[in-house]
């Protein structure tokens, strides 16, 4: 009897997580879809003019902004993360892995506003002085996001790499391959699906990040033409304008949320499918 | 016949506990030397010392001499050493990729890029391992779809493609059915002309069937080494007699 109660209780708790996800999705769609229908999907995502108080709802600059920032983050964070993963998996002495891995995972626990703060205080002035421009830029957001996605990339791809059977490695070494050849020809190949999944999840995280990006990206409503140009992302747009939006303007922000929701759902599904591919 | 590999007073300990004690033995060129003995008698460790895979294991200490062509294995460049001394493992482990990729792996590492040259090597190696006829129509399908016996012959082909001088086999037939085992043994007998074999096996009868000489390891010591016929019919040591006749181990 008591068992049953606990079981049911836990089930309700578990379902409530799922339920809130469904409610959020439902809410965003109910609030956002009518505007997309009214403006037309094409005009909404392909028009460059965003003046919601005057009836223009084009979010193309924001979509491109999100893509640009995410791409840069993937280049920085993905490259650095995979290099770090290789080092931790194969070349680092064991005692250092025991210290380094938890430290890297700790990066995930730092609030994003702290990253943003570091960006404003250190990175933005540095970019302004070194490369010119306002400093608040695609580049700044890309670098900050790149650091923020490091723990996702490293934790998941390191697990994937460590899950490759030792026998693969020894089989390759026994054929006269060097450690490096073995790593990239055999171990990386065997762990490929997990590594790709880590990059896609990291991408999802980069697309969704808001606070740190608002603080360093400059938030100008322009299609970015250079890495040094300021940019506004989809998430920044919602966060910046939600405070004073009303009527169609507010619904347009929810519609922006719909677009984000779809992008992230697609990314996560791809990540799940690639991970499942691994037998 | 010249000595291909010789151990003199070889001792190995892992984290302070001895695994091999004072091993002295020679492997002659173009012979099949079988190493038999119960589990944990150091057979595999001996092989892993020769191609230095054991160096990946932390806490390992080796003393004494272990020579390939009269030069200590530690003085060889490690990649050269491993190309000259190939190893087949107990569990066949095709690398991820196609059958062709598996066999071409070693040659590609050596820098062979020419597709026609690679195809020649792949065919020659697969023929030598008696696998060609079974896979010639599906060289570009996944190696993981082969049966266990085919996978093990694929691993042999992969090793031969590197053109080693010595082939070490660590219980190559432990997971295989009798027909696959017979095919692998036949391959060994044919290949003996051009290679030197060290065969570690738990299967005493297999040692008797294919090897020229047999060494008996027990608890990290070499108990007896002699012509296979003598080891199986007139062993000098009582422990060897007990083992080959099935009373211990």
C-alpha cells in the first residue's frame, strides 16, 4: 500500500516535469502562432525590417545574428573542446584528469551573467582596442559562448571517447600506428556519433543563451556584415523587449519564441538520433 | 636457423607483483612456437612485452633482455617494431569501417595512397588469410557484419598487410568453432614459409597440431621448452606431463 503511494507520488512528480514542458510549448504556440499566421510565415522570417510598434515584424536579422554567433561559438568552443578532449583522453597524466575534468564541468555551473560580466569588462575592450569597432560584436558573443559550451562538448565527447573499447586502440597500435594516428583514425571514428551529438547539444545551448549575449553583443538591429559588427539574437530580442511589449508586439515576441523552440527541438532531435545510432 | 626473438633472464612485474620470472627462450625464424599454460601464467604478458603494448599499463617494470634480431625491443623505434611484429588478439576486433579499410589500414599508415597498390595488398593479404573467396564481392561492406571466424581471419589479413616478420597470436581461436579453427590453423601452416609464429593457446591439442616447438609456462615461469612431439609424449618435467595430460590447469 505504502509502496503504491510512493510509486504514484514519484510518477506524478515525473509527469509534472513533462507536463510543464508541454504547457510551455502550448502557451508559446497559442500566443505566437496567430501573429505568424497574420503576418505570413515568409514575411515573418524572411523580412529584414523589425519595427513592431509600427506593424513590421521581420526577424531575419535576428535569425542571422543567432546563426552567426552560434557558428563562431562552435568554431571556438568546438575546436578548443575537442582538442581538450583529446588531451584528457590520451595524453594527460591520470592524476591531472582527476583534477581537470571536474573543473571543466564546474564551468557549466557559473551563472551566465558572470560570463557576460567578464565579457564586458575584459573581452569587449580588448576587441575594441585590438581590432577596432565598438567591441560589442559577433566576435565577443562568439568567444563568450564558445567558453560556455566547453563543458558540454568536453563532457559528452570525452565519455564517447572513453567508451571506445580498449581493444580498438590496441589493435591499431599493434599494427604500428602511432598514438595520434590511432586517436584520429580509430578512436575518433568509433566515437563519432557521440562527438557529433556533443557538438549539436552545444549548439542548442549556444542558440538558447540569452544573458551573456545581451551583455556583449551590442544588440543592434542589423544583419551582421563582419565579426566586429554588433548583433541581436533571437533570445536577446525577446528578453530586451518583453518588458514593454503589448498587443501584436508581444505576440511577435512569442512568435520569435516559436521559431527558437523549433530550432532547438530540431537540434536536440538530431543529437538524440545520432546518439542512438551508436550500437 | 637464426634466432628471431630471444629472451634472456626476462623479468616483469606489475605494481610490484611478478608476472614473468627469469624467462629465457629463443624463437627461431620460420618456426611456429606454441606457448601453452593455464590462465595467469604470463603467456599474454610475454607477447605484450615483445611488441611493447605492455608499456600502456601503468606500474610495469621489466628487467633482463628481450631481443628482436639481436637488438633489444626497447631500442627499436616503437612503430617499426610493431610493424615487424604483428599481433592477433583473442577477440577479433575489426576496426570501424569496411573490410577493405581494415586490411588497408596498416599500408595506409605507412603512406601507401595509390588505390591500385592498396587493392593489390588487400587482395594478397586476404588470400593469404584464406578469406578472399568469401569476401571478394563485398569488400566495401562493414567488417562488423562478418562472422566471428571471418573477423579473426580478417584480423590476420590486416596484420599480414603490414608485412611483418613475426606474427604473434594470442589464443586466436578461443571464440571460434572447429571449422573456423581448422581454417586458421591451415593458414598458419602455409604462412610458416615466410613468417615466424608465436602461438599462445589454451588449447593444448591446437599446440600439438600446428607447432614445431612448445613452451610450457606456469605462474610466470618457463617450465619446459622442447620440440612439440617431445613435450607431448616425453615431457621431462612432471608439471608439464600433468598439464598436457589434463591433470592440472
